């Protein structure tokens, strides 16, 4: 029977190895959305009433088109492509707000606001990850893009698209472990 002094280092090693998974890095990518989820962002977009909602009201609804980060301003030529991408649809069949925006030309401004949150969590064995032999990352989150077309101080059109529940596993295997990047650089130099 082994003495307590001989078993203590084994016990400490077992505890350290068991807790190593907690040492794997996590990453959160957050665009600081005013909404906690895709569903909340979708509901906010749906509260915007075309031909009624004023631009001054958008900020209180979570859509600060002037000061918001992650806003893309769409120019007139791109706006027509986005709002009426299929030329086989008659102009009269388009949404009234889209028709008004197209007819207003440069007087109509459009904004795409980007919202979302993403979490990257490393999974797997600590030593395989630490020494770069194998890395597994679980990526989860949501993303929503709101399109808002405005003429003067009135919203003409609003729409949205996105991913309500994005989940994927990224798996990277490096047979050379910590030497993999050096091997990749040598191959790249040889090819040039």
C-alpha cells in the first residue's frame, strides 16, 4: 500500500488535469445590441409602421440610424437593387413604400442596421488544444439586419433578415501540433 506522500502528487495531478478544460479560452463577440435576442429585435422592427413612424421615434425603438454603430448607408443605385431585385415584377406590384422610395430617388435614404451576439467556446482536452494538436470550438449566437428606408422624416419601408439561432462546431486538427504553423510557412515559402 502506497504512503500518503506518494499518493499526494498523483491526487494533485488528477485535480489539475480534471480542471484543465476550464483553462480553455472563451470569446464573446457582441455588437452591443439594444436587444437581448433575435426575437426581441424582430418584434422591434415589426413595431415600425411604414408611412407613419417618424425618424425621431426610431432611436427610442432601438434604431439610431444617425449615431448607431454597425449601420450601412445604402445609396440610390444599390437601394433599387435591394428593394426591387427582380425586374419581372411590375412596379405596381411592389410595396407602396418601396415604390415611393424608388420614385423619390436621392431624397430616399436607406439604412441597414446590424445587430447580433456570438459566443465562441473552446471544447475538448486542454493539452491537445494548448499544444495545438486539436481544437474544437462551439459557436452560437444570433444575427439580424434591419433595412429601413426613409424620405424626409418618415419611414417608407422596413424589413429584416438574419439568423435567429446560429450554431456550428469548428474543428481544427493539426497532426504536427505546435510545429504545424512552421510547416505551413515552409510549404508556403516553397510554393512561392
